[in-house]
């Protein structure tokens, strides 16, 4: 997968690979807030705080996440709305919901994107199993 850059001045590379703005992630997600916070005991936060000006961005491996779904969420977090797809398959929607739940990014999809994508997912038919729809409903209550 080619490198996708969300912020040319970002100090963090999420190894899927993508270059992102850590402050945007910090504000959007309690998980990233804990990871990058001023008193965070995590390696990622310490690396970011101890980073010298002009040094290379820090890298964080997120290999377990669906890269296309994560890229969509990162585009939303970085307000690159013109690059967010207008339609999704049922599986793409499900993968987005998994990442939203994992990184506490529900509020990112809790606006018009979700309202637009869920009806499309229901029209797709058998793409999302019943238990997957239950998970979508659980995450977005």
C-alpha cells in the first residue's frame, strides 16, 4: 500500500503507512489522548514529547487494523472531507465501526457520514451478517 499523507507537517507515522497529525488524533479519540497525553506512560507519548524539532516523525504500528477503513477515518479526523467516499460496501462500513470502537472514534462517524452510509449498507443485502449489524447498533447505540 502506498504511503498516504494526511498532514505534511505531522510528527507521527501510523505504520499502515500514513503520516498524521498527532494533535488531531489526540483531540478526536480518548485512546490517542491517553497515548499522546502530557503524562502518558506510553512509549508513543514519550517518543513524541522527547522528539527534537526537525527530527523524523515517530512511527506507530497499527498492523491489525483494516488500512482502507483506517484511512477513511483519518481523512475525517484531518477534515479531508472531499476525499471521503460517498458510498461504502457493507464490509467497509463494518470495518469502520470496528476501528471506531477500538480507538473511541464514534463521534467522528456520528454525523452525516453514518446517516448516509447505513442506509446504503442495508440496501446491499447479505454483505453484513446479523451479528455485524448488532455490533454496529451497539457501537452507535
